[in-house]
């Protein structure tokens, strides 16, 4: 399985070939396009797997980029609000005051707060849902 953003490869079912969520134990094979198996999560069926396998690299990259943009667009304000909330709660009223020695502790506080992590998780979920939806809506010549 290849995660296209990182080119990560694994012979084990780890990442869904459609939506990049955790894969289950179902895979598709399209030997002309993908070497080995393309693993799928429990939500993505074999038809979506074959559609992705049959996509040209350009179409796949455009679909992924659109899903990524969608996820950012729908969650960026929440991410900024989570980060700004931690800064405000820690007495930061002027970003110029976050000097080098205060930057790392502030990043740790943002992580410890948990809100930013929740928003990032929502971004991944929005990305995977959009990828699944857009792939489902594509016309593809599935040979069977």
C-alpha cells in the first residue's frame, strides 16, 4: 500500500488506498496499475478501491488536493481559535512577546490543551470523507 503524500509503503494492511484511514483486511488488486494489494478500510468497498486504482496519477492528485483543501477550509477557523485561546489563556496579548525561549513552552501548552488536536483529527476525518465521496461520485470503467 502506498500513502501518496509520503510515498510510505507497507505490505501489511495499514492505510486505506481510498481515504487513508486505518485499513482493514480487505484489499483490491489491479496489477496493471498497483503492484501488490491496495488495502481498504471498513467503509470503502472494493469498487472504490478499483476506481482509485484505475485513476490516472493526475486525476488522483487533483482529487486528493481538493479533499485536502476542503478539510482545511472547513476547519482552519477552529484551529486558529484553539491556538489563540491557549495563547490568550496564558497571558499572550502580543505575538511579539513570544520570543524564542517562550515559543516551545507555548507549543507544549497548545498540545496539552487538546482542542488543537481535536481540530486536526476533524481535518483528517473531513479529508477522508471528502476523498471517499469524490471517489464514489467519479465515473470509472470498472471492467466487471
